[in-house]
């Protein structure tokens, strides 16, 4: 089947080529999907949490940092209220907010939030870190490498290796 230039799908696809239009359309689609699922799914549901993390990731990938941070913080507050600070869902949202700061090169806030992720991961697991803590160590090692802080870079790099050997 061939669509002509004046076919409605051709017109929509033509307008979606503009990056701003696509981004705002995707954002609206995700918000509608989140609101629809919110009525059908509990906030505790894993699918809802993964969808929210993916939404923040999509916004960050599109370099819409303000929205990614705003939604990440909102989802973080809700996860904290529902699950508590040490739950893996809450730590995932904290990790996502940290990731937004990292991509904006806001090193001071990034370091603080990744350290917060690590502390909450240690509190949650009590023995070894889970994958959320590993990501925090990995990103902290990258930041300290860029900042040319060799001692702290080495500490976080060695922590990753130790955890990997225990898994």
C-alpha cells in the first residue's frame, strides 16, 4: 500500500520528524499511559515502577533534563512514601535522579546522591551491595576519574571488583 503526500498518516509522520514535536508527543503519550495505568495498577506494581523509570530515562536521553529531574523527584517521593527509603524501587529512582545530575555535569549533587544511594543500599542489604549499589560505585568512579581524584577513583573501582567477585 502506498500513501500519498496528502494522506493523514503521511502528514503526521512528516510533522513527527521535527524533534521537538516527537519529544512532546512521546511525553504526552507516556503521561497518558501512566495516568491510565495508575487507575488499574497499584503503585507497588513492578510494571508501573519500570514504566516510570523508563519514562525518566527517555526524558534524560532526549536531554530534557528539567522534566527528567522533576518527574524523577516526584516518583522518588511517591516511592519513598509507599516503600520506604531503603527499598530497591526507591533506590532506583534515586539512582535515576543521580543519573540526570551526572549528565548535566552537576558533580557536587551527583556525588551526594550517589553516596546516598550507596548508604541506602548498604542499609537495605546489610551485607553485600545489589546492582543499584554497583551502578552507584561505577558512576562515582567515573566522576572521580574525571576530577582526577585517583585515591577515591581507586576506592570505588576496587569496590566494584570486590562485589563482582562475590556475585
